[in-house]
C-alpha cells in the first residue's frame, strides 16, 4: 500500500515543480485532486488493515470450529455401530419388484407395518417375514406360494 502514498507524493512534487499556485483556479483544482487521492489512499490502507484483521479472526474461528467438530464427531466415532447388530427383513414390492429392507425391530410387537416403496411410492403392508399389499391380488403371497408348492 506504500506505493499509493508514493504516487500521491510524486503528484504533489510535480505540482510544486510546475510552480502551480494554489491561489489560482487550476491550482485549487489540482491540489483538491491530490488531497482527495491521498484520502483514498488512507481509506484503502485502513480497509486493507481491517480486512487482514477479519481474515485472522475468521481463521481463528475456523480452527475453534474444527476443534468443536472433532470433539463432537469423535464421540460418534467412539460409539460402536455394528451393522450386524441390526436385522433386516427383506420384502419385495409386488408392484415394481424393488427389494425393500425393513428393520425387524420395527416389526416386533406389531401385527403389521405399512411402508412406502421408495421406487414406486405405493404402500406395502409388511408382517413378520411375510407381506400383504393393498389392491393388487388380495391374497397373502407366502400362503399362496405354499399352496402352489403343495399342489405340485
């Protein structure tokens, strides 16, 4: 930023070297321009200093936030999440054949559970390791499959 002050000083030197009188109209105008340029240079230096201070402050906040995130997520990482602890019932959507996985714990104590197919968005009624669906054929698929197996 020193280069701005050097340029303003150079312009002042040129004005002095040209023997421009500050009492003349042109001299007043030229000196007003130079004074204004000097004010601009001061403002730019001040803004630059404030911007540097803010950058340092933001960096400090970022480091503090990283420490907080590390502390929070470290707790999550310490907890034992084992996918093998969760049992899923696999259900096939009768409408679009999408395989849907339902947490078996949700089925415990429930006669039936209604879930929405993520692919076709139709409602499927799920019963422990069996499923019904509304409006398609009206029968229980596992029983129907057992009846077909017995007929064969």
